[in-house]
C-alpha cells in the first residue's frame, strides 16, 4: 500500500458506546423488520453479532459520501479506504442498481467499526486489508487497487479458501468483513429495497452473481 497513505503505527480507536439520545431512533416495527431481513441474508448468529448495543441506530444515522474513499476515514487510511471500496464492489457489484461501493459501504464500515466494535475487531479488519495488499504486491507486483478484477477475485478466493498466502484466521476475518458489507448495503435505500437472495456457494468466493431471470443478486458464501 502506498506509504504516503499509511498511518504507521496503526492505532485503533476506543470510543464509548454511542449515546442513543444522539442517534437516529428506529421504531420497533422497523427494527424487527430490519433484524429479520438481515438475518435472512447472513444468518441470525451473524446478524446478532453485528447488531449489539446501538449498532442499528448508528448504522441508520450514517450519511454516505460518494467520495469518502478519496481521504482517510476515522480508522482507515486513504489507501485502505480505496482497497475496501474495491472489495465492496466485488462482493456486491453494480448491476441495474447501485453496488456496495456506489452507496459508500466502505465509509459505513469505517464508521461502524469505530462506533460499535472493540479495538480487537478494528485491528482484524485493518490487518486483513494490509495482508490483502501485501499479497497483491507479492503475487502480481501491483497494489490491490491497481490489479485487474480477475486478479482481485483470485486473491479474495484464496482468502475464502485459506490457501497460499492466507490462513484460516484470514478466512474468518474476511467472512466478518463481508457480513459488514452486507449490513452496510442493507441499511441504504437501494439495499433495503433491492431483493437479495443468499445462497451459500461451495468452492470459495464467488462475489455477487446477478440472476437476471429472477431479478436478485446472489451473495457468495458468508
């Protein structure tokens, strides 16, 4: 990753639990609907792990910024934001509707990690992004953001399958990151109104494969 965009040494941010009085309040019926929808996409256990405390209120209060990847976030460097943006676009790409990168899911994740997740989870995501970029430079002699989409997908498949440069911990951390991507996308208007079908895919990471015949997006195994 470009040294000019790095912030060494990495420092996690330990914020207090977000004050519900300062957050956008979500009525109970909306919360129940949101929980059911997200659980259907990523599973009830994964949804529960993402929605502790005021996570829903913080998520709903986030205002997306289409240019967020051009600068450092609250946790991530500019280079990491750009890398995460590319990953978001691979997981939920643009089809006839906006993809995850188009609705600033990467900025959402940066904010959500700081506001709702402990330092150790922040570190997991930061370290994973750095490992992905180092692997890209080793395998393709290019930063991840400069690789072709085919090369990027090959790296993500390696993470999913815990092969070559990546281990089982990396696969688990990538699964957590993908859950955050789905969560962030689902909180946006386009994500909440776009019907998504979740189908576990044997054999590794498949990105999102549009099913034009049924008008849904197929999310690779989380």
